[in-house]
């Protein structure tokens, strides 16, 4: 069975949904056709002196951008419009139970050192993640592969322990980069990948210079710059300054404090997308009073979501609906009834729970997300009207994730989101997983989770994931008031296609591939 | 001359003791910071198992005293250790990083320290002649409008925080009149001219910070001498005021001036942290900030030792030079 998934084909048909989700300011009327040439200079936050080309360790923006978005490639790639296409894999097929996956690899691809790319490279690159002592962030993905087999030089077969319909999506994960077999250590030391740009000079935590390779399989669809120079600028003011003074052409993570100044500059554009990144207030639903669904419902109606978006995110976000699936997900339920701030309903549910008033602690620290303490205080104020008195406990930022999160009955937290529904749910909402921060025990939800994982039929999966989102929104134990946008800025010297990727910042971290000189 | 040698040796010995005390203090204070490397690097992923695994790998679960002496013996044998970040990532990759290899603190510090020295040198080359000139002229025209203007100017620049001065300079010299680049991202294969151009704004910022101290000391030391009888004699002979100051007063005022210059040179090496962050200058200060953030104790320790050593050596140099410039100290009775 030939099987090619289309990430948001359906959403595209309903163009209204797209308009609602992609907040891209595409005001600039006519965009030029892409053309080769020019040097891309970027100022990027999220760089460390310990950065290396080891995809297993990539966790911050600098390496995410330049790992899978510049120097290396994955097997699959999510396009700017959200479609899943082959990157080093040409296409793939699955067995009906979604357990056995056969990938046909691209031929005539070479690494930057001239070594041709083939099946052995894929197998060795995958095995890196499960090697003895390797602490790869992608270990859960790769360890689900039970058998790896090389069928021909350009065809591999992967057998999973349990069916997973999202498997090709998972292969686009930025940790799972393809290295040349037999010289992985050298490739990690020098950055030898198959990407559009090869490393000229890399000083970790300081600067990276790459040049365009000649003759690449993405020619004609990506890779327009002659070179890419990225300077590590972790300090927000220095980064904005570099863009304002024209030292760089693009920066990530715009500092909202000086947003108006950037907007006032005619040579600078701010681009923002709503992705899957969201801020949460998880409650341990096996701890009183959160065991009572009416208490949870009361709390859902006691939060003023729009106010949080306006005041905490300064408008750079979108209200959440108490489920973790974001607009960048394939089966995002955009039609789901929106939870609104309603003190009367909150009071009603409190009565149903047999209470006149409720006093609870909410633990928060700005380590959870920027502005978490303020958000908790807004929550406190809005809940007051519903007879719920929230005591905001300000926790220490250091050690927050080990001492507060997963331990205190109700706290603040953030998730960068996951590319697939199943991945997100099984990271934080499947019973028994280590990061389950709410312990929500709902039989129907857990059953659907397993059903959806092995279901290949796209329509059925949509039903499943929509029902799961509705269930969580109605009864789940996590308040998800808002999605935080990715807000980046560029000089008008640069331009890009009609869509902007919303999986990560900087056009899905692929600005170096997709953008060009205006 | 023997007494000078003796002083140098004694001061060096004291310096080593000071370094030792500094290292104990740094170790204690970094350990007192809440959270450790494992927690800092894992963030949300800080599950107890992951934290325990990283602590085990890096030896963070050993008692602090053991860790301190392990580190101290390493330093005494010239091995500053491996930065936690590097050690952790080689543990990820499953490869070994040897002594003095790519991941060693020494290898990581060296290029950064060279950059910092370069910045300090450029700043010193600008600020020392500038403040001496300003100081001498201020002594010459003391209590004039010029004297007051220089005093007010330098005092206000030393009173402003460095980052503020940095942004003022960026505003005037990079944004409004784009003479210099606002980013000072220098790197190894840059030509000297480019390097100087890129270093200019941070160097000017540092100059503004250190000029006041040196200039005022020059002025005060000279004015102090102007009341002495031999200066009066010189003036009575009809020598021009400029010559009186430069030829007769200045040599005798050198000792305190040299002292202040050395102190400020030490500041140029150690006080660059904020300036380097603002201008994205890849020096030791920036590395220091990054390392404190992730509690990378070996790097923090090494940076602090370098800072302390710079202070001690430059102070020693100041003392030696002031002894040499003063015959009375050169030949003690």
C-alpha cells in the first residue's frame, strides 16, 4: 500500500481555518520569485559553548536551526505549509497495521566529504540513538524500532514494536539526523552532512559560517543563499540592536519590550506564527480536591484566557482550550467549542462539587514560562469572582522542574508541543509515562490514544484525535490558557514564500533553506 | 636591586596564597548557588534518573571537599579539567575527551582569553595616553573651564553603568552616525584592520570607564607637587609652566600614577564581563557568564583564577614600577 500523508490537506481545503491559525503578516504585496545569491546573516539566541553537531544533544534554537535546517538532513521533512514530504527518503510504504515501514532512499546524494548516501548510513544514524550510554532525546522514537533491515543500497525496512501511523513524521524530528556510516565521530566533529550548506567555520557558542554546496537534490526548491553566517547573540538587547543597525538580516525571539521600535523601522518586518508551544497549569487529578471533575470544570471557567494572552504574551499568542494540540498539528480541532471565562458557571460547578468556596495553592515561578507568576496572579484575580481563592505560591526558579513540577498538586508549566498528536499525548497524558504531570485517568481517552496510534486511515484518526481533544477540554486536569507565538524579525532585504512553518521558530527552523534575497 | 627581587618573590608567594583563598571562595560560592549543572542543563527534562545519571558521570555526587581537592591537584599539575558541558556531551556521544584535549577548559579558555587581552590592550592604548594628557593639561590649567569640563565629563562617564555607556555609544556611533559596527564579533581569521574596527566600540566604552580614575590621579599628583620648593625654584628660573610640569613635576608624580594605571589595566581584563555581553564580543567575560548560567564549575573556577591572577600580577607590577621610579624606595635605609 502506497501511503503518503498530507499534513494539513484538509485544513487547506477549509481556508478559513488557515487564516485563523497562521497569523503571518503577509502584507508585502508581491513577493519576488526565488533566486540564487546573497549571504544570509543571522543573530540567533539559544547558542551554547557546548554546542556540537551531535543531533542527539540538540535542544536549543541555534543547533536546531543549523542541524536539520542547514547542514544535515532527516529522512522526512515538514514543509512550510505543514505537508510531510521526503527529505533523504524519496517515499515510503507501511504495512496495514502500521508496524512495518519501508523507506525508499534518494539516490545520487552525497555527503559534504564526497561519500555517497545509502541504506547503511540510515541504519547507523538511527542506531546512534539507542547506543549504550547514549542519552538521546529521540531515544523513545528509535527504541520503538524492533528490527532494522537493509533491503537494497537504497531501501530499508523498519519494524516497529507496535503500530505507529505517525512514524514518518517522527523521522522528521530534528534529533534524527543522517550521518555518514563508519565516520560518525568525524561527522560530528566537523559537521559533515548532506544538507544544502556545508560548514566552513564553526566556533561553538560564537559563530557559524556555511557555504552552499554545488549541485544538491533540493536545487530549484530550496537553498537560495550563497552562504549563511550565524552569530550567537543570547542577549536580547544586543540581538535586536544587531538587526536595527543592519549587522544581521534576521533574528529570532523578538524582545517584546522593544517591539514598537522594531515596527517603527521601515526596514524591519516582524513575522510571527502560532505553533504548538503552549503554557499550562497542570493539576494532579489524583490529589484532592482535583479528583472532582466539577472542581476542574470550575477552574476551567474561572480563568480569563484572553486577558492572559493580552497581558502575559502582549497579544503574541492565541487562547488555548485545555488540550495540548496546537495549530501546527495535523488534526487540530479548530471547531471545538471554546472555553470562556464565566464566573457563574464556575460557581455552578463548585456547587455541584458540594462547595461554597474553594481555597487552593497554585505554585508558579518564571522558570515555568516567562510571566508565569503574573499569569498565576491574573488567574487569582479572575477566580476570585467565582468564589475560588487561589493562593499563588512563588517558587524558586532554580530546581523548579525537579522540586515543583510533577510534585506540587497544581503548578505552572510549559510545553513546546510535539509534531504529532500521539507524540504529545503519549509524552504527558498517557497513564504511567514519566512526564505525565496531571495523572488524568480517563478510560475512554487512554483507549482512543492506543487506537489512534495504529490507525492509518486519516479520517478515522481525525475523529479519534478530535474526540480526545474534546474530552480533555471538557474534563481534563490541565488548564491550558494560551499558545505562545514564535515571534522573529527580519530585514526587508529578505523575503520568503507564501507560508511560514509553525513547528519551530524561524520558519520551522528552515529559514536558511527556504528564504531568499528580495 | 636585591631588595626589589626579594619584594617580588615575597609578593609572588603571597599572590599564590591569595589565589588559593580565591579558589576556595569561588568553589564555595558556586556550590552555594541553588541548582547544579545537571539541573541547569536538563531544565524541564530534570527527572530524578536523568539528574542522577549526569551527576554520576561528572562526579558531582562526590562530597564537595573531595571535588575541590581533585580539582586543586589537577590545577597544580597544569590540568584545569574538562568543562562539564563538554564532558556531558562527550558522554552523550560516548567518546573520551583526554587531558588537554578539545574539551579541556584550557583549550576552551585560550582563544577567549586572547580576545579579552586584545580588547584590554586596545583600550589601554587609547585610555592611558588620553588620561595622562587630559590629566597633565588639567593640572596645567587647573580651575579653568577646561579643567572643570574634563572633570565633569570623566566623572559622569565613570558614574554611569557600563551597559548604559555602551548603549549611548551604540546610539551615537553605530545608529545615528554609523561609523563603527555595533556587533564586535571578532574571529580568528580576521584581518587586523577589521578586528580593530570591530573592537573599537567596546574599547571606547572601557576607555570611558577607566579614564576618570587615571586622569584625576595624574592631575592630583602633579598639583600636589606644584607647591614644593623645587618647583617654585624652577618657576623662578623662568621655565615655562608646561616644561615645569612635564620635566620637573611629572617624574616625581609617576609612582602614584603608575599605581592607578596598573589597577585600571587589571580592571580592563577583569571588568569586561558586561561590555562583552552587550557587544557580543567573544572574550572570557562572555564565556564566564554562559558558564555561571549552567553552573559549569571548572570553567567558572578557571575564569576566576585568571581574573585573580591578572589583579595580583598587575598590582605587583605596579609596586615594582613605583619602587623603581622612586630612588628612595630603591635604596631603603
